[in-house]
C-alpha cells in the first residue's frame, strides 16, 4: 500500500516536471465574450506532441493546423491561432474585390428578367433575357489588387509615362552643382595635402 502511494506521488511529480519543462509557443486566441468574438493576444501555451495546453488540468487545443510566424517586437516565433472549439485554425486571408470592366467601371450582376407571374422572359432565340441588378459583382480572392482585364495595362502605361517624362537636364544640372560645391573643394584639399607631404619629404 505504501509503495503504491509512493509510486503515485513520484508519477505526479514526474508529470509536473515534464509539463513545466515543455517548450511554450505564442498563441493568438479567438474567444467569446457573450455573443462577441474577441482576440486574446500575447498568451503562451505549452506545446505537447499534438496539442497545446495552459495547465495540466485545463482544457487544451488539438493542433489541427500549421504553425504561423508571429512577431513580437523584433522577435519572431512560430505559434498557433486557437479556437473555442478546442482546436487550432489556419490564417487564410480572403479578399473580396469589386470586379471591373476594361474601362475600369464596376460590373453589375446580371439577373433574369421576369414576368408578373414570376416566369423568366425569353429572347426570340429561346435564351433567358437578362438585366442588370443594383448589386455589384465581387471576386473573392486570396490576394490584394485590382480585378479587371485592363487594370495592369493602365498601371503600366502610367508608370511608363512618368518614367519617360524625366529628361536629362535636371540630373545634369544637379550633378554639376554637387561636383562644384562638394567634390571640387575636397579634391583641392587633397591635392594641397599631397603637395605639403611631398614638400616635407
């Protein structure tokens, strides 16, 4: 009986020692405060084999996502985003961009034209007649930028025009001013120093 109690205490001490010597990682925690989702920043959790934990007897999070880099000051570590469901989640950026035409105009959604009884109006060729709605068309993408067939070409033309508008006169004048007021005095001082050294020798 005494040996059993002693083994139990040793096992508890070993478990505590193992837990508190386990490496910690930074976490960003998604938590619920009533009906509002909040972010808890700057918290660390113990990294186990396939889960995270705050304490031995506390509920943890199963690692179900890849670690992401987190920056705190000048330091960067790999950490996890935790969810109240008890797991880690990935950070997937989703950008909703308004679609644009070749002229840069926002594109509206086309919807079927309907009769008073709700049936769609047909064209003479049998296709459904479409009309513009008041809603705009959006493109969901995982990048930031302008969506439109002519957007890149317009940006390139503008940048090219700015580049070509720079002539050679201003750099020439600026180089001359810098050469006369900065490099010429330095060169004259250097030559006088060399002449004094030569005369002294």
